[in-house]
């Protein structure tokens, strides 16, 4: 079946005083209807820029976008701002990490939730408010008929996040982009919000792109997984495959630096040495090579010379052979 969202060879560059920043450098992925794609990577890996570009929210004055973004058959890279405005909040919606940046302190929560509904359906203020109450009920806000008239500061952090989910879903979007939506919340509230999102996805059938640096959250939420590094995808597959049998040294690093879910967190974690690469002057060859414990230095096959490509389907962009990966992962990495 054709993917609902198909991104092909996406390149996003920003001009800065110091030069050109390659924020996204040849990225391809698909999201299927009703499914969740998790995107993981450290900050600066290009995951947020990618999704802002899908929404047409990158700054066109300072950036250039090449490649294809096809949403339900419509090409978005070449779409006009007017066309993008019709999509945003309607067919595609976004949930941000911090509701306070998305909600204005000057308007009631209800009015802000109702706004995309009025804008995209032409509903009256009264109809839109009723719909906002309905949405507040769905996201589990108590006494929604009263709370609809509250201002954001009268809501707790968890309630504001629920309100933002209500606003994102009010037009029943086909694609929901959630960028670190629960990072600011405590663990209990985080779990409630994640369960809520899953339930609402069942009900609304939306596809979700879930951006996070937390593999534990991803394993709970996503069907498929894309691991990003230095503006590229370095590994792709179903969440099960990638977490059980990761094929890229960067993914090994992410997994071994992650506290095991429900496991013994006192166990020494193995952080990835070094820092994410500069996007101004990315490393030659494999962008991970300065931090990779398994890089080949053999002249002619050196990891610093040749950029490994990511094949289609289940794949990892790494020069190691399948046997090498198997041996290294099973013997040295897999925590037992
Ligand atoms: Fe490491 Fe080489 Fe694989 Fe890059 S290509 S991840 S440097 S082994
Ligand atoms: Mg980010």
C-alpha cells in the first residue's frame, strides 16, 4: 500500500554567518496510515527540523529545502504558504514539548482549542465551543464544561498537555506529529498521556510521528523506528527488530546508555563517547566514525573515507558486515 506520508531524499540547509548548516542531509522515510513512526536521535540530529519542514514551519527566508514530501498524494515541498495553512491544524497537527509555547496566556483554553475547528470547518463560535468541551472530555479533563473557560495558567502541566492534544485532534487530523510531548512531565503523568495518545489514535485512526530521545517511550508507542544521526537516518526497521537486534553502532550506543525499563537502574550505563557532530563541517565518510568504537582504519575501506548508505526496508547505514554486527552485538553489547 502507498504510504500516507512519503519523504524522499529530503535536504534542509540553513545559511548562517559561519556557513551552510546541513540540518537534514538526504533523509527518506514513510509513515503508513494509522501507524506510529518513532524518530530517535540526540538533539541536533535533525529530527525536529524534519518535522517542522513537513509542517511547512521552517523559515523559508534562511533555509532551502530539496527532495520530496508527499502527504496523501500531495507534494508539500513546492506547496504555497496558503496551501500549507489549509493543511496545518486540519489534516496535519502537532503536539509540542511545552504547551506554554503553544498556548497563549491571554485566551481561554476552550477558545484556543476551538480555533482550528472554526478556521477549518467554518463552524460558529457556539458549535466550536461545544466541540471543544467534547474534546476536553475525550482527553480526560474533569468538569470540562467549567474548565473550558479557564486560562492556561489555571491548568496543571499535565492538563495543559492534554489540552494541547485536544487542540491537535479537534479536526481529526490524518497525521499527528508529537515532538517530545511528555518530556517535561513527571513519570506518572507521562504514562497517562502516552496511553491517552494511543487510545485516541485507535479512535481517530491518525498516523503519528513520535519524536523523542527516549527509547523506552518509543518501545511503548511506535510501530516503526527511524534512528537519526547528523541529519541522516542511520537505522530503520520495526521497533521490535531494531530494539531486539540493532544493527548500527550508534543504536548500540543509544541502547546501552539507556536505563532498562523497569530494570536495575543502578547498573552502570555506557554513554556514547564524544559529542554529536557539527552540522557546519560534518565528518567525512560515516558521520559517526569519530565516536565509533568499531570503525575500520584499513586504508581503502576506512570508515572515514566512504559514507555508508541506508538501503530500503530494514537497514542500517554501516560498513560492518552482517557477521561482524552479529558477533559484536551478541558478544559485546547486548546487556545480559
Ligand atoms: Fe562505525 Fe564504520 Fe559503521 Fe560508521 S560505518 S558506524 S564508523 S563501523
Ligand atoms: Mg528537538
